[in-house]
C-alpha cells in the first residue's frame, strides 16, 4: 500500500489503513483542504469542476470528493467520465475557481489520485501547493453550516466542446484529414480514451468503419499495463499490421499522453510525438519550443532547423508550462508523449495532439516516412538505489568536478552534455533513487554513457 502527498495532489493505492493508502479519510482531508484553499483564494467564486478517468475506484472516490466539497460550501460541476485535458478546459468553460481530476494517470488499476487545478485550469504552482499541504497537515479545514451547503450539477457537453475546439483550431486541417481516408486503430486501454479519441476521429472526418478500437469497454480493468510504452503495446502493433491501417494511436487512462504506431506495426516513438507536432507547428508559426531536461535532443534539432530557439525546463508539467510562459513558446511538452499547445490551453492534451499529427500526416506518404525525417536518437533509462546515509550533494559535487570541462545544467539534478550526447541525473521525489537517462544516436553509446556515470556514482558512494 502507498500514499504520496505532493504539491500537485495526493495519490495512492486503494485499500489499507488511513495514512498508508488512498483511504476515504485521506480523500476527505485532502478535498476539504483544497476546498478551503479555493474559498480563501477566491471567496466570490464557489464553482469547482470534477472529472474522472475510467478506473475501477473512480466513481467511489468522486462521490467522496464531491460531497466533501459541498460541505466546504463549493458548487460542484460533475463531468463524470472525462479526461485530464477536458477537465482543464472545462474549468475555463465554466469560469470555475478550480478543478479536480480523479486519475492516477498511467499507474496500474489499484491506484487513484486527486490532481488539483487552479482557476486557469492549470496544475498548482509550487507556492500554492505548499500552502495546500500546510492546510492538510494542520487540518485547518473550514466547513459551512446547513444553509450554505454547495450544490451539485452535471455537465454533459464538455467532451463535445473540447472536440469542437480541436476541430476548429487553426492548424488542424479537417478537409485534408477527411480526404486521406485514414484507417486508424486506437488502444482505449479500458478508460475514457476509448470514448473520446474515436469521437474526435469521427469529428475529423474519419469513417466509422475505419476506426478500430481495442480495449474499448470502460471497466478500469486495464487489458495491459496502462503506460503507453512499446512493451505494453504489442497488441496495438499487431492489429495495425493485421488491419492494414495507416496509424495506431495509444493513450494513457486520462488521455494526456499520446504515442503512435506506424503502418507496418513499428513504433513511431513516444519521444517523437512532440517532435513531429512541433515540426508541423513551426512550419506555420515561428517561436521558441520547450521540453524537459530528460526529453530527446531531437526537439532542439527540429527547432533550430526552423531558425528558432529551444529551451529546457526542469522535469514536471508545471515546470514545462512555467518555462513556456517565460519564453513565449509556441509549442512544448514532455518526451513521454505530452503535447502542450499554449494558445489552445496550458496542459498536456492527447486530443489536440491527434488533430495536429493527422493534419501533418495528411501531407506525407506514411507515418513511417514521417518518422524517417527525424534522427534516430536512443534514450537509455536507468536508476540507482541510494543508501540513506549517502549525501546526494557530495555525489553531485563529485560528478560535477569529474566532468567540469563539459557543459553542465543544474536546474534539475545534473545534465551533462557530450557534444550531441547527454546524460541526466535526477533524484526521485518519492523514492531513494537517482534516475539516470542518457541519449545518443547509437543505442550502445547511450547505454555505455549511463553505465559510466552509474559507475562514477557508485565509486563516490
């Protein structure tokens, strides 16, 4: 069992003791603290939006959250089954003071979480998150009397509004998509994406018989590990090949991550979802791009090809968004398949990613041909467990000294560059480990860089 509290919300496994799992008591405490924080932040706006992904515990957790917020005096707009980006957009649609997405993203079925939004439909800043955690720790909740209880209303058109916004986005070209007569296989991973993505594809002009949905029953009993990684998408790859489809689409349970499968059943590569969409955006709109320090160098290559400037942020969506706002980026995101289109909304959104990717693909011979336009970078992902006695600052100081002649970025752990190769060392916020990501245009080189750095760390320890 596990319970993790952070500035972005609370997540944990269902079942177990309070304080050691995502128990009803812990859900009430966090929802009450968030509601109290919203009321203090914006006393005049009592509206808050709630949505959930398709996992098994979603309805139960949602009911607890809604009634707790009502007891704090907030009026709840319930989207019920939804996606993370849809809830983010609905906060603005509804002119609400905030929102909660009940989802554990790519985590297995026993997990759930409360992800918290501000009035812009964006994740809380570090400062706001610290204020909220202080309310949780001090149990400084404020409940209203019986005459001021909040109300509950249903919103049934958020999905349609979200899809309409995608179709109407200036760089989404419905007529070109429709003319290509694409055949697409979607892995809905038994969650809300199995409804939202096919509905989007229909709105973009695909024929119903050309949309094949795998794992489409919204049961939350995920047919495979729900993280959209190659090892979890073998069924999708096989079905794309078997059905002679033009493309495979995979999302995670809350539909904020996106990756594609080429027409021959090979992976397009989740790191290259953002690269391709950025390439398309930059052909039409010049400006900076942003991804986190652990994302592929290919985005920088594509950005510079278009005569624009690339910027790196610390890992985490809130950090990517902050950097995008700082540099006025036209596109950004994360290498895990997270697309952020700032003039659409500041959140990772698989739906706008699908619309833009298909618009780009409509001018190409195939997904395989499009992927061949980008370099073959390989990322080696590793980790080292830390002894509790290890001083991480000493470890990083040792590494910095050893590689002092290289370019070193310290905004989030250490990132060391070796010409076009790089390695990123980053301590985990939730486990006693250091994550070591290395990238090169040769897989063996990436693995060797990671091994060398891991050996350096072990020697220091």
